[in-house]
C-alpha cells in the first residue's frame, strides 16, 4: 500500500519504521529539514519537506493516489486540516491523531464531519492500557480482546514459585483455572509452547483467560495482589487526565503531582475530584508528604524518561506494590526489567499497533476481519483477534483436524459473551471471534493460519 505520514515525531517515526518493515511504500512529510535528513539516512522511505496542510506538498507526496494518510503532527487542528485536504485530493483513507481531551467526546462527530477513517489518541490509549494494568495488579501487562471479555496477561515466573518446574499440560488440573499459556519468552527467545513445555524461573509468560479464571489462577499460584485503591500519578499531562477519570470511575482515589502551577490550576478544573499537588515529584519529601507510603500504585507519566525511571525506582524501594512507568525509548525495556520495573508503557508503540492492525485489515480481510492486534514478547510475537466469517476455511472443523502452520496457536474462541479456552474437539463457528498467537510472520487474515486441511 502507498501510505503517507504527515509529521515525523515519535509516533510518526515509529509507525513509519514498522510499516516500512511490512513492505509498504511510505512517504513522510515534515517541516524540519534536519528531521528529513535523519529519516532519509535511517529508514527506507521517501521524504518530503514542507507543511502537511499545503495541497502542493501533499500532491508532491502522492496524496492523489495514496491508499492511506496518517496525520500525526503535534497540533490537532493541523492534523484535521491535513486530513480534509488529503481526502479532497483523492487519498482513499485518512487517520488523524487528535489528542486534546476537549475533543474526546466529539470523536465520532469529527470523524464523520471531516471524512476521516479513524481518529487515534495516543494519550487516551496509553491511559486505557495503564488502567487495565491497575485493575489487575498481579500482571505485568494486560491486553484485552472483545471489549474485555478475554484478556492476555504477562507474568514473570519467580524463583521458587509454584509455577517453577510445572509442565503446561498440568496447569488446569494443578491450579483449577481454565487458562492457556500462549507465549513463553526465555533468554530473549519467544516460544509458542506445547503441553510438554516445562516452566523455569525467569520465564515471561503470556497467559490467556477471562478475568475470573485469571484471578483464580493467580490466587492458586500465590501471586494475586490486592486490588488497587490509592494511586499516585507523577505528571499532569493529557494521559494523566484520561487515566484519572478512568480510575475514578472504578472507585480509586487519585493523587496527581505536577510541578507547573498553571497546569495544576487547569487540572483542578479537568479532574476536580482528584487530589492535585503542585510540587516536584522527583523530590522524596514531596512524594512522602503527599502519600507515597500509603499508595497501592505509582504511575510515572511525565515526558522525561529519566525522571520517570528514577522516581519509579524510588517508589518501588518504598514498598509500592504496583509501579507503572511510561518510557518512549523502547530499547530501555530490558534494562528496566532487570532492575524490577516490568510494567512499562509506550504511547507510540500502542498507536503503532493500532495502525498496523488497520493497515493489514485494509490490505486483506478474506476469511475474517482483524479487530485487535497486540505485539507480545518485545514484538517477536503477535496476538490477533479475527471476527470469523462463514466463508473461512477454519469453520466447523475440530481444531485437532486443522493443520496449522508452525508457530501458530489458537489461544481462545469468543462466542457471544463467553470465552472458550479450546481443546482439540473445539470448533470455530461463523460469528465467533478467534484469538490467534503467532510467531510465524505477519498474518493478514484468519485463513492464513492454515497450512492444509486434512
């Protein structure tokens, strides 16, 4: 597909790198000549210098014949104008990044009025991921499918824990919970395990199940953490506003520590039920005075990776059970995990996953449409949700009779509001949602999981 990306900031660069790896024809527009030069030297993309709202620049980038344009500049209004102009010039689909909380409840109206295919909000999506993590504090990360009816959670096997030395085929019988381990990350390698796989300390697991079964499992293995009630958030940006509202809807008490006095005044209007502290959250005395010692969770959401990391380490040293840190530089993940910071979020990575799902769905929807995509195990594995059509080659056949391609696992079937952890006798039916875990390459559609039908 021919894709134009307007704006080469963190989101634009990340998406460009991911989609160019998938073989798409990428053109990037940016006003900064230094940015253009850097991109030309680092990515296999075409670069155009100029304003993305200028019709001549959009024509130079190929908007008249483009399949998709992503408007990802720093300004919401520029993204909207860019999207409108691109659509008028002939671009088939337009995605615009719109971040301001004031636009959140107008998303559907704006999408229809401006002719946009999708509106993405990185800060809102980041807040949703953190909120899921805080609702299930036992997990390092929580990914949701079918509006939360099924979840994949990440968990690291502790030294001397009940999972150490257990074969996967023994999990249900031993712990009494219907869950499935779809991915094991061991020594930097991501594996799709079979039932004979034996777990070791340090393994990082991606575990599939509904919320009730997952809680039962974590209680059985002695890793269930008490629900979060008191949350301290470092930084008062957009993500913090969205997250505070979500947490308050779930009955949590929230304290937000923000250094800028003017922003604090604004926060008092945006999230009036939260406790707003005007102070420097990198100072230990500020954190202690405002309740860090009694917090169940600490979330670092400033724009500075170093401040987020250092303060999160301090919160962990003070005994806070759940610590979540926002980091933009993904290469820091392994270092952070080694020092005990395992719950890490990256807004640009979240949006890149969303857009990859959308692009693949545009490319090919045969056999079933892709509805959700998550990258697991540092991007080595993907978990994808497909809505199953009647024409799919997988329907009405027992799974034991399906010859799947190597490194592919059907980890769950969602039928209505019911989540099914399948066995060999299970069948996928039309209208189901099938969750597929794969390390076998990028899936465009559900039928591509099948090598041959016996």
